[in-house]
């Protein structure tokens, strides 16, 4: 643990510089530049609102916000986990020239995605105000949910990042698995209403994204207390995944340059 904090302190300037560089490179050469970070999620939300309200004529209260919350959380998880399989190989130029703890690369990747995530989240809150959704102090319970989301995503990505060095097709396999998980996470529907019992409760317990998305909606839309035990359980699992991931990287990172 001390080694990790020492590395974070030492490589923090690199993390910030790399994050800014990656964000700038994504919008370099465009006329609207950084405005695209706002336009992209806003357009996606407006498109989904049109599909939900106009095409499917859903009359469920606050259904656009219901969908936006699911999409925002899923997009962060999906992007980080999916890209982690190729993270070491895509940074081979850095790895072959200088030593850098490999999880630093993942931190940079998550910071880039977090920047986009919080822009999307800000738009969600703006739409909540537009839709006149009551906001109370219970919105603070959303913070531990976000913490679990980050640590869960990071832990899974650490492990995938390691095996992605040795398994060439892991990125494709992970994308297939993520698509499967997506449809069982209730991003576009209410698991408790659409999936028959007891399978809906099984999904909410054993699918972490289904849990986090459902509890986020309960806190933000329904002004309810989240399931603390369920959130705590996934936090503990997230910490275990992080420990496994860090140990794998520490044990094998010196051999990565030979493989890639």
C-alpha cells in the first residue's frame, strides 16, 4: 500500500499531463474543440429521449432520466473495461523506453473517462431540474455508489489489463461479455418490473452494474435510501479484485516488455 501511494505521488504530474494530452488529442483539429465533450453526451441523451418518448411513447414517469442514469454509469464502466485489454500494448512505446508502474496507465485511462463521465452526469442533473425531480439530501448517497463504481471498474480492468498482454483476442471476448452484461443490467428497463421473480432479484444481487444502476435510480429519482448492505458487499468485492490485480501486475510487469 505504501508503494502505491509513493508511486501516485511520484507519477502524479505524469498522470495529469497524460490525461490532458489524451483529452486534447481527441478534439484536436475540430472546429468546436472542447465543446464536443458536452455536445456528444447531450446529443445522445436527446436522441434517446426522442426514441423513448416519441417512438415508443413511453408514459412511465421520468423515463428519460431513468435511461440517462443507466447509460451514464454503463458508459464509464464499458469504456474503461473494454479498453483495458489493449492498454499495455497500446502504450508499448512508453513501456519499452522508461519504467512506469503499469497501473498508472490505467489511472490515466480512468481519469480521461471520469472527465467525460462527470460532464454526462452534470447533464443528467440539469435534466433532473428540467423534469422537476425532487432533490434532497439523500442525493449524497450517490457518492458511495460512485466510489464503488470506480473501484469495481478499476479492479476488473487491472485483471483484464494483465491478461490482455498474453491473450491476443481478449479484447474481442471482453466486448462480447460486456454486451451480454449490458442487456442484463437494466439500462433501458426496470429489472424489478420486466424480469420475473426471483430472477430479477438474482440479477440485482449478482450483477454489480445492475445493482449500481438500480440503486442510483432509487437515490436520484425515487429519493430512496440505497441498499447499504448490497453496496458494501460489492465494495468489499471491488477491494479484493484490486488486490488481485495489483499483485498480478507487480509479479509479471517486468516481463510485459518482452511479450509486447
